[in-house]
């Protein structure tokens, strides 16, 4: 019964929308030739620009707007120009299109302008500002460091064999999972050496992704520069872990005919030097950005329908909000999944880099099954 009622309500909402759209389209007044040639400036809601604006970096945290009041937290703007020197001021002084101290915000970027307000191409500007992404990275870093130091001190004080409680009870299963399901199966006896790297990657992505789900926050893990930096860190660890077997298999694959090697060598080089770091970078960026775009798209549909007809906009609002809440909870799950995937792929790629006869025998005979850890989980 409830399912039928919901379906009927859904059909009624969309039928109302279609009828309203029909009336809006065919009841438009006729315009003369002069009006067609010189149309008024369009003020319609541009969903694409709004979505890109919200997921892009910025110079302030914007939380909400009500009746002309904007709840924002301005961030420091730091600019250096060889021609003008160093300029430091609050982003509250530099609204879109309004110049301040010879600079203005143009399409989300700060440019140098002359006295007439036009762009001055002769002035070179280096933007060192504390943007939304940078500020949130500092915040998440301090939170992560405080959390781990606090948990570590608790274990030192109580001992690691005492039943955990509070935040230790939340973190310990995650750390055990990364150790037993990611590090040990892929790295064997060398798992302890790489646990700090894997845990840092996992919690860095998790904390920043959860922060990004708060209203007004920055989507740090949905920024390609951040995911590229994470991929670079993992790739440096892969290179420093590599041995002669790794490079030997890459430049001269054993056990294959010469004509196959001619084809296989370029493939191996591209795979190991380009595809692996790119896969780490793009996978995380695409998943994190896509979730925010989907949520913003459903919200934007309210305003798009509202422009067509006010009744349609109000009618679609409950449907849009329900989908947004559903996607939001999916994003909470994705935050843990993507953190795990990035850490697991890093462990797999490092395992391939340290592969050798001893390592292959270790994994081939499952010797990692008896790896024991008697040290504290967190140091």
C-alpha cells in the first residue's frame, strides 16, 4: 500500500511538472523583431557554473545566504609580484569584479588590474594565498596529528593490552584491518615497515573526505592537485622500494621471445611509470568529485524546475532532497572505500616493486600467515 501511494505521489509530481512546463512554453508572449535582435541579459539559473563554482577552490568558506546576508569566513590573500612587491589582505576586500590594491577576482582567479580596472598583462602575479583547500588541509592535518598523538599517549599510559574505549575503540579495528587485510597479505614480513605510510594515506583521505561532506567545506580529495600529490608520495615509496628484479623485469622481461620483448618493454615502462600513478590520482579524484557533482545536480534541479514553473520547483523539492540524503549516505560509505582502495593499491604496487626470489617464495608458500605482532598497535 505504501509503495503504491509513493508511486502515485511521484507520478502526480511529474505530471504537474510536465503540465506546468507545457503552459510556460506555449503561453509565452510574442515579441517583435527589435526585441529579438536585442534580448535582455539572461538571468536564468546556470547549473553548470554553480556546480563547478562549489566544487572548485576559493578564497573563503561560504556557509549559507539568507535574505542578502552571506555567512562567510574570509581567508588571507597573499600575492607577490616582481613589479608591485608583496600584498597581504583579507579576501573580504576582493569580491568578484571589485578591485582592491591593484588586484581583483576574475572568474575565480586573482589578476592584476590597472587604474581603469582592466587586466594589466605587464604585471606578473604569484598567488600564495591560503585558499579553502589549503586551510582545510591544515585543519585536517592538525586534527589527524592530535588524534594520533592522543591515542598513542592513551596506549602508553594504560598499556595496549587493556580493552580500548572511546576514540581508541574506533581507531583500533581500522588499524588492525589495514594491517591484517592490506599490509600483511601484500608485503608479508615487511608489512611493519610500510604500516606508517599506509595508515597515513588511509586516514588522510578519510579525514579530508569526511570534512568535505560538511556544508560550506572544501572538497579536498576532489581536487586533482591533492590526489596528484598523494599519488606522487605513493610513487616515490614505490621507487625507493624497488630492486634490480623489478627494473630487470621491466627493461628485459625474462622467458619471452625477443620480438615479444620489443612490444612488451614499452608497455611495461608505460604501465609502471605512467599508468600506476595516474590510476591512483584519477580514481580518487573522479570518485570524490563525482559524488559532490551528483548531490549538487539534484539540488540544482529544484531551481531549474522552479524557473520553469514555481509549482514544479516546490513539487520536485521533496524528491530532490530524498535523493540528496540517499547520495550523502552513499558518500559516507565511499569515503571509507576509497581510502581503503588507495592504501591497498599502494601496498600492491610496493609489493610488486620489492618482488624477488625470496619475496615470491614468501608469498607463494603463504609464510605471511604466521606473522605475529606483539608490539603496540600505535607508537
